[in-house]
């Protein structure tokens, strides 16, 4: 039996005793692995399919064309192969991850040039794929709504009288990475210790992932099961909590540790695209850890979102 619980969030939307029951299941599931598989979310799977198709158009462009949109880690644009090594966030030196990404983010500028340059920089849209902007804009709006709903559910799961993220995430930072994992026939045999994405945890509050299953796919780590292939269902979304939410719950819920396996010899032509929405909170939000009996530890201090996330982004950048 998988350590990752499947949660039908339509039961939360229904309210009443069903909402209480699903909240208890969420608490139990997140304590196990920091991951849940979410169904009943109401996001049209055809929208994700159209985003994925447009993204494949971009990734199929010649490298010199994609390079026009090249940005460093944390920027909005193309992150080419070799830009990231996510295992560095755990202190593990590893070869660069076997992927390329197109990254986008929130544009709700504050008027403070230094803040906006880092957290609310304008998105860059490839003119070669004109459909991408409207599709991603629609998709990220749906992800923002779902992420807010999940945080409300999580607050209920912890027995809190109100949801603090109503104010802590009313002008949030977020990032969407469209990750392309090329096939073995393109990238060649992986180096020792090399992954499509090395073992790591995410940095923010909630990550919502729409992925394609594969031999070189997502694995999740839990204390009870070790590394296991993440469950997948058509139309379901994989949700995990990040370091900031782990900090807020004072380690009641572990930040979901995961990795994406390298391309496998038995599937040399496997070519995958994942849509990952990383939700955070307001850049200046002060996140105060919950005290026992909800929280599990008492030695944590309040953190500001921007400083907390930036430290982790810097750690994964290949120098």
C-alpha cells in the first residue's frame, strides 16, 4: 500500500461531515509523506493537455532559438540543460539535472524595484509559440485557486479556527515550471548519481503537479516505505507541501522529499513534460511556526517568505 493517500477534494467542497472526514485523511496522509494525490479538484484535464502540447512546440525549437529566452535559476524564461542540480539543496554534490524548463511567475508588482526584480519580474513569452501565453495564464489562475483551496483545507485539517493564509497569501509569489525530460536517445547515458531531478524538497507552501507517468518518473520518499514510485491516475494532481509549510507546521508535516528518475534503458524514447506550480505566500509574509500540540517542535523561529525561498534557490543553482 502506498504511503501517499488519494484525496477526493470534492468532499471538502461539499462541506459538513464529509469535509471534516477528508480533513482528517489529509492530516494523516501529509504526516506520512508530505504528499497526497488529489482527485475531484475540478480543473479541466484538457487545459493541461493543451498547455503541454504548446510547451512541446517550444521545447522542439532549435537550441539557438530557445537561447533567446535564457535566464538564470529563479528567472522567467528558459532554463537550459545543466542549469540546476536540485540535490545541492540537500548538500549532495551531483551532476546537473537532465531536464530543461520554461519558468513563469507572478507579476503583481509592488512598486519596489528591488523586490519586483526578484519576485515579480515580467514574464517572457516565446513569439514562436503564440498560444502559450493565454493557455498558461488560464492554467495558473486555476492552480492559484486550487492552491488557496488546499491551504484552507490544510488549516481545517490542523483544527485552526481560521485560515491564516487568507492574509499571508493575498498577494503571493508563485512560480510555474514547465519541465521537459528528454529521452535517453537525446541526453545519453546518465552519469553516476545523475537524475532528471535529483532528490530534494520544494521550498514553498504547496506544489501542484500535473505529470505524465513513465519509467523514468517521479519517486517519493517516506519513513515507512523509503523510495517508491508515486501513484498516478488520469486527471489526478500530485500535491506536496514544501519547506515553508513544514516550517509553519513545526515539522508536523514533512516537506515531501522526491526525485525524478533518469531516463531508463528499457524506455529509451520516453519523453515527458511536467507542469509544476510552486505556490508560496506574500514575499514579505512572516510565517510563524505553530506551537504544540499542533506543531511537533518548539525551537523554530518566524521566517519571512522571501529570505526563506531565496536561500534555497541559490543553493540549487549550478555555479
